[in-house]
């Protein structure tokens, strides 16, 4: 990884940003129900990475989070904060993976 002056001021010596995609098919979720898409294969992700999940569509009332569970594998958790059942379509999600040199 090479030095990044943008983040050196906050104590991170190096940051590498990797962008990957994967097809995700979120489960249908009733009001205040959560769902999980487990074991999504995403190259270069590792435990300790910060991951920003970017859906290919509007996710109004749906809260989501991607977490690395092992090398090259992540889980995506969903929560329906809306007032009705939501069934998001299958789609190609983008994952922005932030790796720090501090690990």
C-alpha cells in the first residue's frame, strides 16, 4: 500500500481502496424484520476491512450492512424499518473495501 496524504492526518499510515461487485438477492422482509444474505464471495475482502455496500437500486426504509466473515467472504445484513413488507430485487451490488495499513 502507498501513503495516502488524505488520511495521514487522522493517524492511518496507509489506506488501500478495493472495489468489487457481487450479485445479492435480499430476502423478503416484513415490517421490523431482519434478513441475512450469508457467505457472499467477494475477492480481496478480509476480516477487519471496512466495507461500504452500494445497492443498484433505491432501498427506502431498508438498513443494510456488509461484514467480512472470512477471507473473500462477507455477509450482508438487512433490516426493514418500514411499515410494510419489502422484497428487494436481486441485483449486482458494489462493495467498496477499505484496507488500512494499521492492521
